[in-house]
């Protein structure tokens, strides 16, 4: 790995080998997602506690302060919407030159294994990796499941994650699932977990994140269960403790309760 690539990766993955990425890219296909209508305001109190942001160039330029920001993973795939025909028909939206201009630490792209557009999304990933490697910019592959959330089992996610790594992704973002070690063990590059739709209890989030870390994930790229929560700062601080301080889910829950009461 060249110095530039190493340096960018080191800013994303902290010295303890773990990471907490905060994604706010949902608008690229969902429009003004609940609680993300004004992304700059939503993330302002959370910024201190995340290690990087996952964001599109549009929101980056329009809503984020270049003088007060964390490392950026730039979402560079898109071209579809929740009301369109097929979410998996994504293309590359942003050039590597633009990623360099924006001083991105990494770029992120979704792949849709098993969909009608599997081939296109995988070749888009490969093209992005070719360009990223030329300039020392790591690529994070997002194993997307479209609207079919039932695809979140270890067999499917292990297949998608391994293919992403084979094509050159330096990081893979996938979903937590039962037997998560099957996903991580079959993937030769670091794996981070997405959060998925907001769940009912905080403890549920701390439990799956803790479990995923025990089974080999290096951290999270987790959005809605933080910024759609009534107490987003308490959520991100408790999650940070799970990830960077190795606290148990129960200890994280106690911390969450203490912060919300204070
Ligand atoms: C959506 C994404 C998100 O970055 C990813 O799903 C993580 O966010 P959440 O925790 O809200 O699921 O790729 O475009």
C-alpha cells in the first residue's frame, strides 16, 4: 500500500483498529429522509463523536463546513430513486478528480449482487477501484439489498462482501446478521456494519454492534439508529463506547440512560 493510501486509511480506521462512520448519504435516493432534512444541523452535535462521515458531494458542499469537519467518505454511486423502477440500476455519479478536489479520504459505491444490474454495479466498482488505486484513494463497497431486506443473511452477505473484496474494495460495508463471522471470515478486507432502519430499543443496537465486533467487524457505518433517535448524542456516545472502549451492551445502555438523564 502506498503512503497516501495508508494515510487515508489511517484517518478512517483509528489506532485501536476500530471505526465509527456516520452516514448521511440517504438523500441520494430517498430525498429528504426524516431528521436529515437539514443535514448540517442534524450532524452538528454528533460530529465530535464520529470518526468519518459518509456523504454525497452535494450535501458536503451545501451543508458542511470545510474548516470544521471529520474525514470524508464520498458517496459516488447513484442515479436511482425510491420511486423509480429499480434501485439497483446505479451508475457512477462523481469522478475521482472531484473526490480529490473535495479532499475525500475514501469513496463509497453500492453493489447489488443478485439483482438485474449485478454486472453493471460490479463493473462500476472495478472501474472505481482502478481509478482509486491510481490516486491512492480507498474504495468502500456497500453491499446493498435494495428494498429486499430479507436478503440480510450470512450466505448472501458473505457472497456480496467477498466479491467486493475480490474486485479490490479496501473496505466493505454490509449488514449485521446471524452467524456474522461467516461474512467476516470470508472477506479478506475490513468489514463495517450498517445499521438499517430504526429499531425499537437502544439495547438492540448496542447488542448487534457488540456481537458484530466480537465476530470480527472493525466498526460501523450507522446512521438512522443514531440521528433518527430522540437522543442522538446519547446514542452515538454509547455506541462509541461499545466500539472504542469495548463496553458491553448493558454498560452502553447504562451510559445511554445516564446521558439522557443528565
Ligand atoms: C444508504 C447507505 C447508508 O450509508 C447505510 O445504509 C447506513 O445507514 P443506516 O445505518 O441508516 O442503514 O448506504 O444509502
